[in-house]
């Protein structure tokens, strides 16, 4: 899928809310957005008619740690919320942002999955926490991330992925690359999330010059994109 780019006073963004159950909202802010601080995001949500009391965040450390929103802020890479009138967010620039919600929208999560988090299967842990007993009711959005077109890695890293996910990597090609979006989507599917409830954004952050933040392309000046999901009050 390719989401429409929308424009607001703070900058450009994607609105993924229609993918999720009623009452759940989800957005990704794009390159050049004012900033990704929780206060700015609250202001942004207010402008969309969604008044939230809090946007929760964590200090991202490329771990496999999933925490509840009421345990934040702390060091972790996925946040699970359940309160109405609140949201959770992660920030990325090439790593994969993943947003999840259960069938009735009573639990939702934002996940940061770089290569380390993907290898450590953080999205599975987050989905289990969101799902409770019913993984088949989950909706997932796998956001803009660096694609196999641009994500060349060393052979050692590819070997680690081949060991963890046997048979999942495409064979051949001139240089070793990884497709972290599809590996995370496949993990969700294997965990029991229906294929048609897994929405993958067809945007490579490194290719989308004017639209996406890419650390690999721009280094320290890359900026960050916020991916957030929450529930209306
Ligand atoms: Zn690319």
C-alpha cells in the first residue's frame, strides 16, 4: 500500500486511522515535521480533532523490550497502551515502525524494529501483549523503512538472519541486502495475524528523498519520523 501524503501546519504526515478499528487513530509524521516531541504530537492530534491527555514515549535502545505505556518513560523499544485518550509513539529513520491494535481497540502498540529488534522478534512480543488470547483480531501497519533496494549489509548479518529465519531470505543477488519490513510482516503472519490485516507501507526511507528521514542517507542530520497510535477519549 502507498498512503496519501497529507499536509498540516506542523508538516507532512500519513493518516493510517482508517486501517484500524473504530476509535483507534494512527499517524506517521514525515521529513521536515516540526519535531517529534510528545507535546508537538499532542498539538498535532488536537488539530486533527483528537484530544489526548498524553503521548507516551520511550528511550529507544535497539532492544527487544516491550513495556506498558504506564511504565514509560524508560529504556525500551515498544510501548503498549490501553487507556482511552492516550497515544504511544516511536521514532525512526530507516528502522521499521510498526503500529498494532486489537480487534476492539482496547490495546494498541508502537514498535521500533531495527535489525537488532527484528532479529530479537520484538514485534512478536508486542503483538502477544496487544492480542491477549486473540492474535487473529490484530490489525498491523508496517511503516516506511529502508528497503532492500538500499539496505546493503555485511554477510555476517545476513547469516544471522538466515539462521533465525531459515528460508525467509531471497537467494542470490550481487550484494547482501535485508528487507526488514517483509520479515516483520511475515513474523506477524506466522504469529496468527491475518495477511489482509497486515498493511505494509511501500516506501523506502532512503529512496523517498523529500518525504522520509533516512539515517543511512543523511547521517546525523537525518531527523526522525514519529509513528503513533492511540485511542480516542
Ligand atoms: Zn531504497
